């Protein structure tokens, strides 16, 4: 089971962003065009490990996220990195397999 929240993630836990700026949320731009009419544009978010959990912080309510293949691979890599970091802190072992 995963964790989620409706309130903003505590300030003291915000760090290790995918982007080097501290802003999280909608950027108001469409750098890869608009995917569909519900597309609200680019979204910057953070990924970190904290207290044995991997945390994704979006900075606002988000119903869905779309990305290109390389961006998805980069996110997968970041998730694996932080999963291993979170596991180390709890003595767990993380394995990863790719199926095609």
C-alpha cells in the first residue's frame, strides 16, 4: 500500500528535486505541445526518500501525468535510486526487472 496526502508536504522534507529549482507545480507552458484538451501543461515535481518511503511531491492536486519515453525512463531511474535509498535505511533489499 502506498501513502498519499491532500495537504502540502512538510517544508522540512522538501529536497532532492528532479529539477534544480525549488518550485513544484504547473509551469503554465506546453514544451511538447498539448496532449489533449485536459492537458494543463508542464508540471515540475520532486522525488525523494524519507523515513523508508519514496515520496513524489507534485505541489498541487494532479489527476494524471504524461511524459515522453526518455522522461519516463528518467523517472523510473530516479524512483529506483530513491527506492534503494529508502530500503537501505530499513534494511530491505530492492530488486528491479524490466520486461518487454
